[in-house]
C-alpha cells in the first residue's frame, strides 16, 4: 500500500502503482488540509464572492458571475463540454498514472475539492475502473482539459471505462465495481481537470522506460564492442575523470563491468589504433542521455508532487488566488528533451548495426549470413532500424516551440506539452526496437567468432537472448526475431538477468 499526501510520490512508486497495481490510500495528515480548503470554498460560495472558477465562468467567460444556486450545474457543464478528446485512448497504464497524479495533487489541500472526490478517484484506481481517455485534444496549457474531463465523466456516471478487461459505460463500470458516482459541487469540476496530469503521466512512464533503455543500450553496445573486437582503453576511468560528467563516468563503468573477463575485446594498437565514434565515444554518447534523464526525472518528480490547478486555495491567508500553475511549459521542455535523448540512443545503435552487417567495416560475412546471395541474412533488419531512426528524427522536433492561442485569445500561449510527451513515448518504442535489433545482430555476429569467451555481463545477455532466439543459420521470418528481442527488453528479462550477475547498472 502506497500512501499519498501530495508531497512525496517518487517515480519508482508511480511505476509500482501504474505498472504493478500497487494499491493507494490517502495519508491521514492530508485529510485535514483537504477539509480546510473545502470549508473556504463553501464560505466563498455562501458569501457570493467573485472568484474565478468558483463563482464565475471559465476562460473567456471569467467575467460572467454565477449564482450559488447554479454552481453544481456550472461544474457539470464544464466537464461535459470540455470532454472533446480525439483519437485512440491512452493505455490503461497511462490512465492509471493520470488518476494517481490527479489524486496526489488534490491531496495537497490547495484545490478545494471534497474528500469524497479524492476517495472516489482512489477507489477507481484500486478497483481498476479505467476511464477511456482519448489521447489527442490537449494544448497542455490550461491543464490537460480534454483528457481529464474524460476521466471525470466516469466519476459522474457518464463516459466509458474498462473494467475487468471489458469496455462498458462509465455508469455500469462504477456500479459493477461498487463505487458511488458523485455530483460535482463548487470548484470541483475545475479542480479535477485544470492540471498537467495527462502529459505528466505519459512523460513519467516514458521516462521510467527510458531509464531502462539507457541501461539496455549499454548492454547491447557492449555486445557489439565484442563482436567487432573493440578497444576498451577508451573506457578507462582516467579518461572520464578529467571530463567529469556523471553520465559519462557511469557509462564507462557500466561497460567495463559488462566486458570484464572478455576475450574478444582488444587494446589500442593490437588490431587497430582507434575505434569509430559509436564504439569509442559510447561513454560520451550514452552518458549525455543519462544526464538528460537525471535532469528530466528531477523535473518530473517536482511536477508529480505539485499543485497544477487554478485558482489555488490558501486557507491560512483566507485567499483564493488565480494563477498559472496549470501551464505545461515546465514539462513540455523536459519532454522534448526526453524525446531527443532517447532518439540519440537509437541513432548510435543503428550505426553500430550497420557496422556489424557491412563486411567492409566488420570483417565479418556480409549481413551475417554464411550463404550470402542465396540468403539475405540481417540485411533488411538494418533497413528497419534505419527507418525507425529516421522516424525518430522527425518526431524529435520539439512540440514546445509551437503555440496556438485559444479561448478568444485569453489563453494566448500554450505549451503543447502533452504532444511532447506522446512523441517521446513513440520514440521510446522505436528505440526499444532498434536496441532489440542491435542485440540480435551483435549476438549473430558473435556466432562467427572462434572464441565466445564473452564478458561477465555480455555473456549473460547473450545466453538469455539465445534461450528464446536461436542463431540464424538460414533465412527465416525475421519480424518474429525482432519482436522476441524487443519484448525481452520491454519486460526487463535481459536487464534483470545481467544485473543479477554484475550488479545494478546506473
């Protein structure tokens, strides 16, 4: 059971809830804060004070005053009118993340919703009532208005949801799960949808997977180093201590641990003086991505524990302040950075794949097949990797540099942060497939080596892969091989096996 109070949720706990189904409860200390904020909202409604989103309309309608008798209708209208999502739904994991992050933000006690609202959201999460939330339609500025509205539809007995693996109406899902739907009152509709939780959920999941991919990239590249009799002098700690970027030092250390005891690596001058950049500069290339991921993680964990709606309720000062914490720019830029950082892992891996299959560069049989001409070997696997890398380059164009004014130009700068997160997610998928192709290609290259005395870590990676993927003796349907290798990356099968032997990779 993970307890949330809006202040201490980590990326690892987020993954435990979203991916592993860990249950969530509200920390006792947060309950009083939630009650106090709600009391202030109720007082503003009774006194009919003019306060954005509580006693006024929204966006361009912020100058329209709403009577206390109309507050419930106002909040319901907000949800049903803003549920304008388009396209395929977010995955159930991404949806779980959205629900968790929204509940965590509300738990801080600055949003003014009733405790019942947060409890309803947590019951849905724990009982696996997953609203259908279309993934397109958010500008990422006034929060993720459209996606979060679809989440709230189910809370009020509308919309659609997945429950026990079946698609049904939101009302039916809530009834079957034994969860009472709610009637929204003052500030609650706005408190539920005015936030960055859709972009942050997608981006946080992509970040979590990206951290795993950065470790897999070290493993797959280390296997390639052996297949090409790479020079390990470039990984010497002394080289990296004089340019002390943390990720660079970490990558060099990872490579030396993976390649320890290998009989296939060389030293400078034994076979050649220098390796090409995608081997020699592995610590610098992969290390830069690791540093980027560390920066992004810091920003994501701040956002996961931030209040991102509007207006904010400050009970001690008896103030309701309309601000801009819903604006997604603090996440849009990191998620664009995430896309670029993960794309670079694939860029370098594809060049190593080309080096492995090109006989002029590798000294190995062309396309790693014994009967070239009759068999094509891994020729087209490299094509596929190149296609994914090229697609990544297009997807890596930053979303955050774009903006389109909305709400009659009241909201005249928007972040496009949700688009940035979705692009990063797609790049992460492509990158995992490129790394899968590198693993299978490097392993195939090893088959042509007289010695197969691999390093401590690379030997485990090779043997784990070979349990499910046999050497390529003659042409076969290769998309299946790519899928097997990539799925072993996705489920951490190779990473876990390697780390059991060499210890945790950083």
